[in-house]
């Protein structure tokens, strides 16, 4: 294979991979939780869902792995942001508000894309929260969710 | 004139008040989460009662029944709802998605509506963690057909996808006018929303015709195939592929001089065959005139993916 052809193939492969990434929900980052109710877990989310599917402005971050049961939800409200962390193995989410967090930086904004009429969101989250009796969660992520 | 100005001012003021009132209604619609137990009548006549988990006007209502089951009711399926012990409420009309503002909700969000003092929300549904159709590594098996396509009218296909944007495929089929076919194709693709894919394919194919349609034509022909494909997921384990492309004949020399020439004009007797569907006569004609033998093709494939 000539150098030019190899370069063209590589460029095409990169373009396809980049396009694939650009047109799919994606999340990168890492969260760690520990505590009596939350248990101890780490999650590196790789997928997310726009909160507007469920009527809130925010994002639902998780791993696309059916063996996992961790989840972190970012909610942006006028009263201030809020983060929900799943207690693994249950249908319960622990609520963390600003007064329980040393760091709670949330940026969620529409990115101009709608899928099936539901606006997509992009943004970032950085948290360091502790709720006595439940546990603490810390970490950060960047996401684009459809 | 003064009366006209006064009337206009009054109209503007009225419009402003109406707009404010409308905005107030819209806000109330989103912030009305005080109801905890509701009784819902569906349009098919069935009735449900449970704890309100989520209320997204125009979209759906989610209830937690006494059994603990979480039931999500599409807005369009609800005839009426009322707070248990309260007045019957006819739900507001369906809100179009375009009217959903991308602004923070002014009150508690739905799904358990974390009210002041709430430490835990129960009944939060788990996300769908299944990978999208076009993701990860897969083996692919299927059938395909087409006009002029590498495997011809009907063929069987097998492939391997180390990643959703890359595929290697082998196929064998009845072929077309050049005889039975085997083909190998490599594809680079872009995935859109996990359920659509489009890309480019490059491949080689060989046809074998025990008795060529044109006397003297080679029994074996080779093609370089370039095509564009669109894939559409059918559920989570199958997809439909549409291809359109062109095939370049790689051994045109075998077709040279096969067409008798007119003594006076010198033109080949194959010169006026239709360019499509392509066959040995078209190849012979193109070869005689020193042209690259290029043939368009279209294909349709139905493929299944390993989990």
C-alpha cells in the first residue's frame, strides 16, 4: 500500500470514528462513592440520557454494561443544581444538594440537537459531596446526551 | 386620534396581562407537584390509583401502584385524573415537544420530585444499559441481492466487525451476467445515534462463467468494487443495508477484439448496448474503445449480528 493511500485510509477511518462519536450519546469521567448506604463503588460513565426524556433539565450518566448498577443523575434547577446517586441493588437515589457539597459545579445546556423531538444536552459536572448517614460521592464528567 | 391611541394602549396592556397570565398558567402546570396520590381514568375505561411519581404534561404520567409496580402512562392514553379526595381534573392538551423549554424547572423536578428535606428518591427507573445496535464487536451473517452487485442477484454474506465503524465481509452468490461470484469487502462507517450507519466500502470480486455470454470472453473476471452503504437497525440484532456503487473491470484485456467491427465505419457491433445492466458485450465494447470498464450496481442486504 502506498504512503498516500495509507494516509487516505487512516484519515477516512479517523473521520468515521469521529463521526460515530459525534452522533452518539457519550460521557467521560469518573465518580467514586462510599458510605453506609451508598456502599463503595466507582463508575466511569460511557453513556448518558438527556434528562428531558423525563422532564428535567439534566443528564443521567451511567455505564452501558448490564452488569453495572451504578448511576449518577445531574439535575439543573433554578434553585440550584442537584445530584442523585443510585444505591446499587435498589431503586433508590440519594439526593445531594449544594449545602451537602464542597464542590457542586453543574453546566447543562442544550446543544441545538433534537432526537425524536427531545432536546439533547451537553455539559460538565464536578462534585464533591457528603451526606451524613448515606455516604459521599466525588468525581467529574463531561457529557453529550441525546 | 387620541381615542385610537388610547384603544391601542389598552389593547397592548391587555395583551401583556394575558401573556403574563398564560405564562403563569404554564408555570403552574409544571410546578403542580403537590398531589401525591392520584386516581387516573384511561381512555379505554380502565382506572388506576397510586402515588404520583412523575408528571410531565403532554408526555406522560408515572404512578407507583400499591403493589410497588411503577406504571408509566402516555399522556394521550389518559382521559382524566384526580387527586384522591380531590376534584376531577381534565388533563391539559398534549404539549408539543417544541414547547418544552430548555430552562431549569422552577420547582421540584418530576420522578420522585425531591422536595425539601427529601434524602432519598424511591422508584427511580434504571436506565437502558443495553448497548446500541451498532456498537462493539460482532460477527455478521446474512443474505443479499442486487443488480450488478458483487455477489449478484442473490448471495450469502458473512462478516466481522471489530468495531462498529469497521467491517470485513465475504460473500458468495449466483452472480449476474459474468457468472457465479465471490467477493470480499472492507467498510469504514460512521454510526449515527446507534441505530443508523453509513459508510464506504472497497472490495474485490471474482466471477466465474462456465459458458460466457459472449463467445471468446474469459470465463473468469475480476472487479474492484467501490460503494456507499446505508445501514438501518431492525431491532437489536439485525439490520438492513442498502448499497450503491461502481465496479471496475480489472481484466479488460480478455474482452478486447471480441466484437466484430463494421467494415466501413470500424465501429464495434457491441457499441450500442445499454450501459446497464452490464454484461460481457458492454465490457467488450468498452475494452475495444480503450475505455475503463465501469459498471454501476445496487444492492440490498439483510444481515444478522451476533450478540
